C-alpha cells in the first residue's frame, strides 16, 4: 500500500468513528518524517480512544505496521505513527491549544473527502 492509500484508509477509519474536522497535510518536501500528517479530533476521551483504536485496527488489518502509538490512555492527544502517515487524534480542547495546522501552515492540504461516507 502506498502512502496515499494509507492516508485514505486513515481518513475513512477516522470518519467511521465520527472524527471531526479531518485534515490531511501533504508534508512531502517539507518534512523527512512523513509524507502526510492527519489531524482530527473527538469531543470526549472515549471518542478520541475509539477513533485511535479504529485507525490502529484498520492499519493492522491491512498489514500496515503501527510503529508507535502514544497518548492513548490520557486521550488528550493520541499520536499514531504509520511510517509515511502520522496521525494526530486530539481531544477538541487540546487541538485548538496545540494548533498544528498553524504550525505546519506551509503544508498544502490534501483532499481526503472521497474517503468519507456521507
């Protein structure tokens, strides 16, 4: 699976658990860490954990290595490292505080809306 396919799988999994304001930043040429950052949030600790669990489970089902998963128990900012795609699942209040979208403001947005089930 290439990095764009992983990105779409992550966006679909997040959407399936009703993640809000799902954004994908194209980090190619801006960061050697990953091709894409995905940023989304949930409105409660339980929802943040459900989103993170769904992304982890879908990655594993598709034989994508979960290199690292941090912050799951606290459920304020869960980081899921899938190699070329790094996912940030925030609690709503934490997302505005850290404001990664502004920090990485030079990164163009990647359209992931085709992954969403309306």
